[in-house]
C-alpha cells in the first residue's frame, strides 16, 4: 500500500470513531435546489419570482454567440452538471444591444440568529474588462424596513476571473447570521451587464439551504450535516494543495467547495481532524 493510501486509510479510521449526533438542521428556502415538480414546468423555478432570462436546466453549455470562451476553465462542450439533484438555475445577461441587461430571481425568507445560508454558485463570462459584468446573492430587506440592512452573501465580477473566463466549477458559499440580522428579507440572485449591453455573462446557482443550528465546519455538500458525502469530497482531494493555482483551477478539484478546511493549503490529516470534530453533527435536510 502506498504512503498516500496508507495515510488515507488511517484518516478513514480516525473519522469512523467519531459518531456523535447533535444539533438540528432544516431548509426554509422554497425550492433552493431548483428542481422541476410538474411535467410541463419549464424555465421558471418553482417558488421563485423572476425577471428576464432565467432557466432551470440539467446541463449548461454557454451560448455560442458573440464574445468568447478563450479562458473558460470548464469543458464548454461537455458543460456544467448539477451539484445535486437533477436541475439548477441559470441567469444570463443579454448578448446584443437593446436586449435586457440583467436577470434576477427572488423570494421572501425569514432568518433567525445563528442560521446559516449555504449553497453553490458558478460565474462565467463572454465579456471583457472594463465592461465588468457582475453577479451577486444578497438578502435585501423589504421596502420601508429600516431595522435591517442588506446582507451580501456572494459578490463576483469579471475582474475576479479575467477576460472571457469562468470559474473551474461549483464554489460553495456559506453565511452565518447574528442576532442583529434576524428578520425577513428578499433572497435575491442577480447577474448584470456593466456599462454596455453586449455579450453574455452567466450566473448559475444550486443547492441553497438554510440551516438551523448547523455544524461549524465540514459541511461541503451543503445539506446541513457532516457525513460521508462530505468525506467523499475531502478524500477525492487528498494531498491536493488548494493554494496551488493549478490545483485550485483544476476542474477535477473540489477546492472551491472548501476541502482545505484549515486554510493552510494541503488537504490532509489536519482537515480530516476538523471534519471528525463535527462528524454527523446536524440532521440531513430532506
């Protein structure tokens, strides 16, 4: 048995001895998985309000229009597949003048103190700087509510990627709310052009859940608990260096999901130790 396999087997043994169940988790986002529940349902995700170009798909391949894919980090012929389930949400800006310059979806959700919002996203663009198309996930208070402020969950734009570029795959996000942020918001997902109306940019989202009493770390699969799904992601990245740009941008890497739990670069026994501390904490969201 190689040293790499030996270390991984020891890691499996370590995680197997930690079998403590505690806490509770649930999802209060209406169809945060973006599944289609009726045979004739198309384009509009159940449970969300929409403006302009939105779609619910099982595979995403960027539109072969103007602009370019020269620096995209996914295979643009095979496309992007769901993070979980069978479908996910795609938002797109317009490709030609006089078309709409943004797309968004939103729904009302209520947040309690210590809740954690988690999920995954992907951003790719056929545009270039200085036309810095952008996307975000925000919690926006209802008009007239002066007690709450906007909560920025995800913010990304072309300068974060480079011209005609994309992320290498799904990236996990998470945000834990404090007592001052408890309240009712519009959970808003948005992508927009910047200063022009040309060339598509895409913002893609999947697996959004709101966890109550969530595990503090280790939930890589965004289901509000730490289990063998999370361990599988970590094991697939075993001894990968997530601080190495080539590993970080490798489509086969799970670094964007946070497999480097300690933030020190390599995915190793230290990360497994963190995962073991929260093993089976929370209850899997159904």
